[in-house]
């Protein structure tokens, strides 16, 4: 497997783990989290999911070309 594909896979795994952690924080906010910080985190997770989807598409393309 090409090195850049390995790096993309590792990046996607790390990103997906961060998304899971952020989702947990949204579902069970830390005691000092206010409404604005949770809303910003929700927006961040939305963009992170989009980025994860693009990485997935790139991986599919690179592996299958």
C-alpha cells in the first residue's frame, strides 16, 4: 500500500475518533459548557463529518483506480 494512502487512513481514523468524543461531549456536556460552546462544537462536528466523508471518498478512489 502506498505511504500516502496509509497516512490518509490514519488521518481518517483519528478524525473519526475525535468526532466520537465530540459527540459524547454534546450528549453529556461538561459541567462548565454553556449553550454557545455546545452550539459551536455541534458546528465543528458537522464540518469534521464532511471532512471525514471527503477522506473516505479519496481513499475509495485511490484504492480502486
